[in-house]
């Protein structure tokens, strides 16, 4: 088996159908399997997959234990030399899978690669190429310096906005919406850390693959995938906002806290708690249709 595609779904039945349509329309000489993991969707997603895509393997969870947990269920059953983590709110061009596999085959030292993700309006999904969120990188972003100095390699490091979005680049992390992982790298690092209910689990995995195991991670803009972002999480903006800031703290605690002066650790947790409270308050003041995860 060349490729295992794992799609974790929650309450996005129509988007999942469109995503699977494009997956099964893929072109290229490679063997693949599709594993759909549904997290207790109330919208008929399970019945739709049974009826419209009987060739897909379906795992219907009875309890929603989060995105990381659900992906791990799929990865444990995956048989491919490559594992693709794919969100149901993505739409693939016919050559995406073939070209991404070829990209990895040409770079045997690469453990993870991701394509150029564009939003529904055609703009770049900034999360598709990132640096690790060290304290200084995160602080520059939170203070708005990344927006004020968009071409600065120092201040705009988190989303690498100073780089040409149409050039191949070695990066720290790509996003779990489309993350192609070499099986050998995954065997070394293990799966997602399930303490991350949602958010930052992809950055954590990339950190372990790159920093702990020495694999490279690449952004490949030759492949362009549409990402209808936050379609599931926007419906549950309040608990997901809490999970978002919790994930930030968990990542810091796991990878940086032991090397950081204790007062900075205290300041970090207090700052994240304050940001979480501010985000929840601002969202309450927004019209319901404009509420989102985070600020």
C-alpha cells in the first residue's frame, strides 16, 4: 500500500462528501486506502459514507475524544508507506496526491510535507507553513509585529510571511489539514499526543519528527489545495477557544518550560489565560455569524 488517507470528521457531512469525491477522483499510479473516522456527528455523516462511499473504511466513534485521538485510531489501522492526514473541509485537484508523493520520493530525508493551502476566497491559508511557537516568535505575533513588519524574518517568523508563498521551503511545521507523513518517520516518533484535544497536535508531531528525530519538513506550493477552514470548530467557538489556548500552554510546557526561567513560565500561563478570556469576551460581543475560535 502506497498511501493511507485519514479523514477525521465532525458534523461536516456535505464538506466530507465533496472532499471524498475529489479524493476518489485522484489521478496517478499508486495504491491507496481511505479511512474516515467520525467523531459522533449528529448530521448523518456516517450514513452518508456508508451509502455513497462504501469503499472507504469507516470508524464511527461513540464518544468524541478529540481530533488527535481520532487520527490515532486511523493511523493505527493505516497500511501505507505514506500517511496523509486530511481535513474533510478540503478539496483536492486530481494531481495532488500523486504530486505530493513524488515530492516526498525525491527527498528521502523528508519526514513531512504539505501543499499550498488556499482559502475559499483564494487567499493563502497562513497556517500551511509555520515556525515553532517559541516565546519570542509567539510574542511578536501576539503584539501585532508580524502584521506591522510583514517582510521581517525576525518579526514574521510564525507564519513565515516574509517568504515567497510560491517557493518550496523547508519549514518547522505544516498544518494537519493536509499533512503527508513518511511511515518511517511516524514509526520513530509515534502518533499524536492525545493530551491535545484539538490544536497544536500537528505542531507537536512536527517538532518530534524534525527536532527529536532529524527529519526535514517541507512546504510544496506546486500543489494547491482549497481549505474551507474552521467549518466544524466555528459552530463550537467557546469550548474550542478554550482548547486553543490550552494547547498553546501544553506545547510550551512540553517542549520549552524546562528550559525557561520560572517567572517567564508563570507569565506565559497568565498571558494565555488572559488572551483566552479576552477572546471569549470579544466573541460574545460579536454577531453570532462572526464568532470564531480565538481573537
